């Protein structure tokens, strides 16, 4: 029976949940029993070694009818709870298909994709970015369903946090940059949008599929303006941007490609992308960092120069 199968939690996954507080460790401790229970409950058999990301465990499985699938476990959180809402709304259109879901534990049964072949494997960066842009355009074309966090609330909370957080940055130039990002968000906060956003679509969150060449995975959906969804793509494979020798030009090439594919107003998209830089900066400051990550500064600076020009 499925419950007799031993499920070993990878050491790296266990370590990622070993921080302060017992919740992460308790979840890891319960994971083998949880996994064995769902193998039996959904009549699944294991079909290979476990994989994991930063937070979750994925088991390749086969359904009773012989269909390959992936069984995904992740600790309870607001972001993960939104995933099945978004996946149901997309219904496989540009994204991995949701086959089953247990609301009580957040367990997902997903269409099986090629786990070892992400969009990062496409060597030509322009080709990879065009593929990502096409997927993102399909995803954000869908109206956001009820039950998701809204960009309006996220943006308002960020603006409230700025006065207290920005003094934590060491460099005056970076403090000015983040205040400029906040000003851009303040101009747009009254028009937050109503599209279904993936929120984290970068090269490694696009996997090769079977019914389609490429499909998006691991959404953290929210409702809002598609301009807020561009930053992960702009930041993808940053070494390729640096290798061009002209970071500003490379960033703007990506930005123009994305905004054209999505049919976005470039000024609004610039403002909401600066909003993502602001969000990341606030998270870093909360984590005790006193300097901004280089890609954040480069992306914000390139877009601000473009807007000023």
C-alpha cells in the first residue's frame, strides 16, 4: 500500500525550514506521513525521485489511469493558498494544469512537465525572453478571479512602510532611488488594475511541456496591473544582461519586448516595475540589508533614464 512507502525529505529542503519558530520544522516532520497519505488517497504510485524547491516537495507520480502527474506539497501561506485559484482560472492556458487540490493542506496534483528543462536551457536570450513574454501575455489576459490579494492593498502598505524603512539604507543615492520608486507607485496606486498576475514568472519558472512546448509553474497569484509582473523577467539570467557590456540597453530591450507583447502603456509599466523594485528593497531592508542588490539598482536606473528621455 502507498502508506508503506518511505518518503525521505531532502536535507536541503529540511534545512530551508529550520529557521526560528517551530512551524517549519513541524511541517517537515509531518511531510512523510502527509505524502504517504495522499499517495493512497488519490491512488497514486511513485514514479521517480523526489524534487524540491526552496519551500516545497514535488513527487513524480502516476495516476490510476496511467497519467503522469506531479504531487506537490508546500507549507501553508497566503501566497501558496492563492496558487490553485490562479491555476483554475488559467485552466492550463499557458500554465501547468491543476488536476486536484486539497484545500486543508494545500496539496496540489499537477500535470507532469519536464522538470529538468526550464527556459534557462534556451541559450539565446532574445528567444527565451520572447517565449516568456508570450506566456506572460496569455496569463495576464485573464481577469483576476475572486479570493486573491489585490495590488491596491500591497501598494498602499508599501507606501506606508517607506518613511520608516528607507533610512535603513546606507547610501544616500539608494535612499533617493527608493523614494523615487515610491513616488512612481503613489501616482498609480489609485489605478491598480484587475488582471490575474503570476507574480514570479522568470526563466526557471517556465518548464518544457508535452501538450505545449513551454508552460508556467509556481504562480503566486494576485490581482493587479500587468506592469507589476515584468520585474522577474527583467531580472532573469542577469549574467546575460551584464555580459552584453551595456546593461541599460539590455534592460530596455527586454522591457520593450515585454511591454509590446503584453500591449502595455510603457509609462504605467515603468511605474509598476519601479513598484517591484520598491517591494524588493523593503523586503531586503526588513531582512537587515543596508545596500540594494545590483540588478535592482540597474533596472530602476535604466527605466528612470528611459522615462526621463
